C-alpha cells in the first residue's frame, strides 16, 4: 500500500516559547503594507532559523490535537506534516524556533486580511504562497502542497484542519491535485465546513454530532476523525479514499442530533475573576485552554471578548 501523508494544522500552544519566540504581532502596524509584512517576517524568520537554538517540530506543539497526530504516525506509519501559518509546510522532523502566527481570527498574532488590497481572505492565500516559496526548508523537502504532490504522485493525502487553514492552502492544493495519479482516490480533506467548490469532491465534514459520538470537543474533532478515517482505511484494506469517505458519511448521517446545551451567560467582572483564579492555579494555561475550561464548567461568554479579557488579566492590564 502506498504511503499516507497526514497533513494537519499547527497549534497555538508551543514548547520552549518563553525562551525564544517570534511573534507576528511585533510586525503588525496600521502603516505596514502586505508586501512589507511578508518581507519583514520571512527575512527575520530565515535569519533566526540560521542562528538560534532549535526544537524539532514533532516536539514543538502542545495539546491533544498534536499528541493524537503523533499517535497516528506511530500506529499507522504515516508521514506527518504540519500546516504552519508562520513557517509554511513543515515536516515533523524539521527543526524550528517557537513562533506565534495564525490564520484564525481574534488573536494578537492573527495574519491580517488587508481588506483594502484583497477581498475576503484572499491575502491568506497570498501569505501562504509567499512563505512556502521563501521557506528555509526548500533544500530539505517540498515546502508546498503542490510540490509535495508532484514528487509523490502515488501517495495518499489526509489533510485535516480548520476552515481558516483550508481556505489559506486552497490554491496550493488545487494546483497539486493535477499531479496525483487518481486524485479522488488519494485525497480527503477533513474540516468542519466546505470552504470552496473547487475542492468539493474531497471534503469529509465534521460536526457536533460526530464530536458527541467520539466524546471529544470541537478542538479535537478533526484529528480524531482523521484517526478514525485512517484506521478504517487500513483495517479494511481499502485502496480508495473516496469509498471510505462515503462509508463514513453514511455512518455519521445516521447519528442522533446532539442536544444543544446553553451555558450561563456571565458578566465581564465574573469572567475576569474566573480567569484570575485559573491563572493562579495554572500559570501556563493558554487562552484557548482557559476558554475550554470556562465553557466546560457551564459558562457562556463571547470568544473574542474572552480572549481580550484573558490577555488583559494575564498582562495585568485588566
């Protein structure tokens, strides 16, 4: 059976980020242009990778998502790659510096949209193309999905991530499909929302019902579904991803709808107190982990406002 490449998103939590950290937030300003932002980030990144202490990608990311990805690698001998908003396409054995950059909205280090110059999220595609073309790792391995598929036309590809990341890599992925021997047999995209008609035949969409069946939260859902997909593919000795996707879609379609549970809406002052207590108990907790804990305890508060409050409390500005 041909090799399976598991390509999944990076995570916000990273080991070693207190000692040597590059953050996109340091380069953002109202005056900077999209081209200048790309140049400043890529130039600094490549210089830092040449001179700094490095950590292997496999050991960089924290949390259950990446731990599950590594478990899949060990269990099924897949080749593991990371979709990094800061560094492009990374192999798990690459050595990098801790960094902060994301395609997700609402973070200090979120990659901007440059709405005046680009419509919608077009700049995210421009950014992805630029950082893959200027990647520090070009001499080591393919640094774009197009190049990876061109050099591995007979491989299978499981791409797993949030809609923001799937949107960013869309053009790269569409271009790479032309190199595969039988694209519909070799590619599946696992995400919670179909982002483009151009890739419509390749999506296996996740939802709350499937999360309930896996008994996991939405942050873990896509990688849990990837695990289940690869297991089904391997155990049943399939040779066609599209067949497995159809089987699982039919299986999940019959799942009972998950009952919606509403948390208790909290006031700003209550959320600040809750965050302060969490930080006292777990000083290293991230905003994402704090929000998950807060909601799992039956509370409700808008995510973007929660993250802003978390940052204010953590920095003593609340």
